[in-house]
């Protein structure tokens, strides 16, 4: 299917849904979805953003700005994952419990305000990864129109560029909980360490970065093309000292660079199948 036909299919799906609440993070996918939904359905669209300790302030402020620029209705709720029983212990199905609570809250808002459907920004590429959150969405009847229209991440970036969206080349982002190995406890303090460390690396010009929290070890991932920036002894010293001040004892660089879902590399196929 051509990109143009996928785009038309997306608009057709949205028209058929009639009125929608979109789980809106301000990322590449949900921003594109909100823009197309607003253009297609007008006032029958509500963007809803959930605030929590796993969602950086920078991302929240950007989400507010994007929704405002589209003229979209935007509301904010609190969905604190650390309050979910067992979440902080970081089980392998952590995302299932998070999305189950989040989408349940969004559905409640949709019912109260008379919207017919709840949408998320999952795309076709998400099908191939370990994403237990998608299981929760399916169980709760949440629709994924980008995936239904067979749009890939590359497709969405291309169309976003054509629509002059500021997110067309925005780095991929996942909630801060994804920085912790399964089974390692997640706390507000640790989340704050990760957020501050990643903001610091961005201030140095790192575009795509993750700081994986292995207890007293910070494992830095950057885009493979950015690894050469670290071949500078002064920069290495500066980064090491700065992250130590945040509470890490050791600071390391993952020589393979950033890859989405790297924490899932330890999971067996059987464990991954539990998300389907």
C-alpha cells in the first residue's frame, strides 16, 4: 500500500470513529495522530496527557505546546505508576499494569464527556517488539488507528514532515521506567537521577540518548552515529563526574549505542509471548 493510501485510510478510520480521546504524550506518533484527528474530526477530539514521575517535565511542556498549536482541546490527569501495587518491583509485565490503569482512566474521562472511542499512538512497527502495554489496550478496547492504517514509524515521520510538524525528527522516547532492568526496584529518587542525567547529556548535544539505571552503574546509550563524540578524554571526565554527582558510583558507555527496547534483550521468547 502506498503512503498516500495509508494516509487516506487513517483519515477514513478516524471519520468512522466519530469522536475520540487520544492518549497524548507529545511524541512522534501521538502528535501526528492528534494533528490528523483534529483536522479530520474538528472539535470531536480531546487530547489527554497523564502526568507521573515517569514522565519528564520537558516532555509534558512540549505536549502542552503541540496541542495548543493545533487548537486541540487538551486535558491533564494524574496517573502515578508507582502507586500501582507491584509496579515499583518492576516485573516483566510492568507496562501491562501501567497501561491498564492509564487507559482505564482515559476511558472514564471519555464516558463522562461523551466521547465514543479511546485511541493510542501505536504503529505497525510496535507489533514486533515486546510490548505488554498493547495487551492491556486490546483488552480495554482501545483503538490504534496508526497501526490499523499500516503506518510504520518511518511513514509517520515522513507524513509529519509533510505536515510541518515539529516532531517529525524528534528522537524516540519511552517512559523513564524503561531505564531499569526487570526486577530492579523503581523509586522516585532513581527516576529523578535518570531524568537529570539524560537532560544533562542533551545539554551536551546528544540527540538520542538513554541512561540505563543498573543500581550504582549508569549505562549510557547514544545513537550509534553519536558514539564518536565520546572519543574525547575531557568530555569523558566531565560526563563521569557529572553523573557521579547525581548519585551513580560508576559511569559506562554501551559500545553498541542506543537501540529501542534494549532492556528486553534478556527476555526469552516464551516471556515475550506473554504480551500477545
